[in-house]
């Protein structure tokens, strides 16, 4: 099974953001809805929600430097190799990451995200924030399984064609 994973750095894409966001919103009748269906509009520009999200941040937002992005990319490749996952492509931008990764069917999306984030957090803390409990990532992210013909190649192309990447990488023979 192949996945496209995306998540942001801590504090850089908050619920209520004018650029769009995927987070639960309450309808007039109190039901929580999340608008995250591929190809459909996401929620955007809810200033009160954005201000609340900013008020509960426990540290400053994280914007990667080029050196940090290189460390992130290296650790993603190491994590995939250690777990025997096939990392096909990755992109690290200043405030988010994208990965295309092939794994056995018994590996869940949450396991992928948890492991990539945990190993990379340890590496970043060791290199850039020793003796701290720095938060580098948002809690969740997007996990899309790539089942349709051509979906893997399209995801790889999407990852490799990011605007202003700090690091992009593709496995040899992928795509």
C-alpha cells in the first residue's frame, strides 16, 4: 500500500486560517463536521477560531531553516530504512512536509505518521534544541492511500513540484 502523507510544523497552519484548514467546525445545530474530502473545498477564514488557536499555542510557531530541513529529510530516509518502508519521495518546506511511502498492508497511516514524527522530533531536539521539549509538528496531518492507477506517479510529481522547497528527494527508480 502506498500513502501520501502531509503535515505541518507546529503553529504555522491553525484552525481558522484564511488559507484554508481541515479541522472540526460546529454547525448551527452543534454537530461537528470536517470538510476534508479530496477535491472539495476546505473551510477557510474563521477569524475567531484562528485567534483562539493562537491563544492556546504553548510556544512560537516552527519555521524550518535549510539546515533543519536537511536534518528532517535525512531522518525520514533513516526511519523508512529502519522500518523497511520504501520512501519514494519527500519534500520539506519551511512549514510543512510531504512524503510518498510504500508499506505492507498491515502498517496503518497513524503508525507511519507517528514514527516519522517521533524519530524526527528526537533528532531535531538533539541537534537544535537539546534539553528541551520543543514541539516541531502539529498533532495530526493528512494521510491519503494511493489506490487508483497513476495515483502514485501523480503523488510523486506533486511532492517534487512543491513551491519553494528547502529539500526535495526522490528514490531512484520511483515515479
